[in-house]
């Protein structure tokens, strides 16, 4: 298995030019499958992981997350970045300590977001949000790993869809040491181009959870990295629920005939 430092270097190089898709597995099996499909890097999904444990998103504690990202990182040869939520703390020093713990798991990168989880005040105060990114940067530098830090501003998915404020925050995150910038919820190509221009030359990640765009269109817009969040997990749950509901409601099994053959899955995972 390649060394973590090597994966960090490969991951950093992926951000230097072109555009790549970084899909989001939710367990070791889905990670191995995606790696076999030829994707060059993976990113964990907090929602997909939580659902696999029968819990809602935002309901998984730090230690469980660290064990999860370590398992994913050890299961594949390609770089893995973590959805590290808000750093599992509000205080910058605590965020730094938690990021330091994450640097020991074999990850090639992680993201820190400015979402508080409080509907009445969904985003961390601007200054505090910036200090949290700065603390994460210090922890990564102290680790010597070279992990890629992604700064996320969550306004468009927490009821604060203000492009000007989002750009203000992402620009500040870049200045505070974020290597990649990310504003989940952007769907307008014009908005995406505005973010790309504002933080240039640093790379931008765009979340795609439906068919609002394509890799070619986002590449043309200057996007460097494309993730899908919990969308692959939702797609898997869709097939599961459709088949299970048919059995429960109709007593028939037609949906099972659409499943990937047993031998194909078994063969693929046997190569791991």
C-alpha cells in the first residue's frame, strides 16, 4: 500500500490542472468499487456514512468518524479526503486538535465547513470561521503530512444563499490557508464561475447531486474538482427501497431482477 505522504502528494497534484471527479463512498465496499472503476481519488460522505449506521447526518461523533476514515483510507490505494464537518468543535484550538488526530489516519485531505448546525444561526461568525480554517491549517503544517485542506462555506445549503457573502468567506478561507474552496449548493454556472474567479488561482470543488451540469461544462467553467456528496448513497438507497417496498406492498419480486449479478460483486470485491 502506498504511503500516506505519497497519497497527499498525488492528491495535491490532482488539484494543479484539469478537472477530476472525486466520488463519495460510504463504506469500504463502495470505496473499493469506486477505486476499481478508475477514479483517481475519493471523498467520504458524512450523510452516507450516518445512514449506513441507521442514523441521521450530523449524528456521528468524532471517534467514529476517525475510525471510518481510517478504514476507507486503508482499503484503497488512491487518495481519500474526509468530510470532516465543522471539525467537530466550534473553538479553533479544538478544531486544530481534531484535525491533528485526523492527520494520523492516512487521509490525503479533509474539509472544514462554517456550518454550526443551529438553524437560528446556521453559519459561524465570519471572524471565527476564518480562525477555524487557520487552526486547521496549522495542525496540518505541524503534522508534516501535506494534506490538502478544503474550506467550505455552507450558506447555500443552510438557508443563507448569498453569493457575495459566500465569496467573501471563501476568499478569506483561501488567505487563511485553505488549499481548495467549496460552496455546496451552487447550481448556477454563472455563480460557479464567479467563485472560481474570486479565489483563483486556488482550485474550486463543486457538488453535483443531480443532473444540473456535466463534467465537460464544469471543466469549461474552471472547476478543478467535482464531488457528489451523499448522492451515490441515495442512489443505492433508492434501489433498495424500491425493491423492498415492492415486496412489502405487492408480494412480488420483479425489482430484484434488476440487481447487479452476485458473481460480479463477489468477483470485484475479491480483487481487493
